[in-house]
C-alpha cells in the first residue's frame, strides 16, 4: 500500500570546488607542479605566467554581472544564453569516471636506464660454452633472482616451471649444476638461496686465505645460527679460540656483502630530492615563514578566451548566437573550470600558510633552538582548533609536506607526537622521551648493552613514568635492536 509521508533530512554535500581543494591540499610541491601542468594542458582557458592585461580589467571581467542593462533590454528576445546551460552542459568533473577514493594516493614508479646485475649475469653467461637447453635454463634462473641477487625458489619448482612454461624437460641435478656455474659469476654471492650460502660463496672467492678467513668460514658453516644471535661465548668455547681471534673473523664476515645484487643497482638508483613546501628562517631574532614560490603559481584566465566570451555573449545577431551555441557553452565551461582551479590554488596557499604558522608558533621553542627535547606534545586536534579547520583538513595539509628550517628540512608529521606525564605532572612529548632513550643507548657500554628493564629504570630515575613494554615499543620505532643484538666485541 502506498503511503505519503513527510521527512526531514540533514545532508552534507561537497561542491566541486571543495572536492578539488581537498585533493590539492594533500599533494606536495613537486606533485602540485605536475597537477598545474596537467590542468593547463586540459583546459585551454587557463594560462600561467605574467598577464598582459591590467589586473583591474581582469577583476572587472571575472566579477562581471551577467544582468547588464543591455541584456535586460533583450530579455524578451528568443535567444537567451542561460537557455543553453541546461543539463547537457555538464562540467568537466562529471565527464570523467573515477573509480578511486579521494584519499587514494597516486604513486608513479620512476624508471631509469642502466645495466642491472641481471644484464651482467647474462653477459657472463654468453661467454660459457653451453648447449641451447642449458643456456635457456640458466637464463631462466637469472630471471628468477630478486633484486638482492638471491634465488628464493626451490629447484623442484623451477623444474616444473621450465616444463610448463618453456617446454624444457630437465631435473634438479641439471638445474643445480647450472646454478653453481652462475654462482661463480660476478658480483660474488649472486645466485645464493639464503644469506649463509651467499656469505660462504664470497668467503671461498677471497684471494688471500689465512687463519682468520678459515675461522670465519667455520663460523658460517657450523655456527651460523649462533653468529646471527651474537652468542659469542658459545662460538669461542666450541672453536677453542680467544676473543681477539673471534673479532678478526667477525670483521672479515662483516666486510662481505649480504645483498650482492644491490651493489650494481646502487649506481642506477633514482635519487629523489626533497623540495620543501615551506621556508622558515630568522629575521631580527624572530621566526619568519614563507611559502615555497612553486606553491604560488601565476595563473589567470586566458586573454583569448575572455575576448571570445565577451564577443559571443554581446553579439546582437540572433542567428549568429544560435550558430555559436556550442562554442559559447564550451568557452563558458572552460572559463568556469579555470576560475574554480585558480580559486582552489589560492585557498590551498591560505590553508597551508595558516596551518604551518600555527605549528610554528605552537613549537616556537623547538624552532628557535633546534633541540628535539623542546618539542611539545601536539596532535592534529590542537592545530585544528587554532586554525578553525577540520582535523581531516589538517591531516591533508601535513601529509607529505616538508619545511626547511635553519636546522634542516623535516617532514611536518615529525612535529606531531603524543604526551607523557612526568613525576611532577608535566606533560612532555614522546619525541623527547625517544631522543633521551636514543642518547642513553648511544652512550651505553657496547660490551654490556642495557636491557629494556634497565632502560626503563634509568628513564624513571630521570622522572619519566614509562614501562618496559613502552621502552620496547619506542626502541622498535627507532629501529634499535634488543640488547643482545647490540653487543660488540672490544
């Protein structure tokens, strides 16, 4: 049965300009340049660089009232420009399908030309006298190595793949023989199936063999597990050597390359330079904040398009207006899109500056001295309340943004941290605690490194209420291993 009822709903909808602004806020400077170039290529009504016309004339055009006296006099005419801006005159943002969330980040993988260790191995393989089948199998093995130079797959699985994908019938023995040939290639250690085999291959390739090399080989062959866990006492006892001999052997092992494939890839690695979004410096003892000039492009409406719009809209010939209906709609659509983009860029600049200014004043003590222990506890909500913006907006602003200070260039996210109470009831930043923890570990006796319990006691003595499990969490965040793994021989 049909029923008629009255309902009241409260809805929140984002305008196209707001959606565009949200997307622009989260992109860093380098990505903004590409975004602006893309918009200029797609929208011919948008132009950059210095404009020839006077600014006052531009403002008059952009703020022009469509209901001029001339248009009001022609209100009864058959042609009306607004008649052509119907549902079919759809803005650009509705003409593109987008299956991604607005929070998705597009990441591009940079490619560079150069010789990889796979190419080097294939070159060396071509110098060996092998049958066609052996050459194809060896090439397949090289192709299955990862970027570190390891063959992570079982030989039986490779035998099956060769049969199904290459129509090559072989067995583990033949594949293993060809793998040994590859392991004799440069760089030493490639083709290994694990770290132990990789290091042993390099030990066997050493030109000078003395007592320390022999000891190092025994450690890798017999006591590799004890070596990785730094159970040095067990190794000394079982090999019947002294601490000095053990130290010489370990130094030889540490000189080996655990990732031989990366040794060649280092030269072809892409180096991405950090471009700061903000620049902070001192002027007369005060902090001064400026926005990177790349964030403030000189964008304006194309002069040609403004003239076209002015010509089409003021034309008195009705037949000419009907003829130019499509052109009129296209020009207005492009100009509106360009105006939206320019406004979004300006709003982005204002939001970035206001947010960074709030962070600068909130952490003024740190920015004046550069000492991490002076960082105050600060979360996104604190800044959002200062600048009167939503937390999600602040999150987009600090995402992937950098600030250049007199003490270095830092990621904005680094200035945010939770709070921790001291014995005196004072709230301190967890960054301060981590810095003190790092300093204690750097100054510890490496022969007898401090355990998490002892580290917790030392911090408690300094007035920081912190538990052992929290020490372990902070230590892992700082990429510091456990006490046993930090042990070193004298």
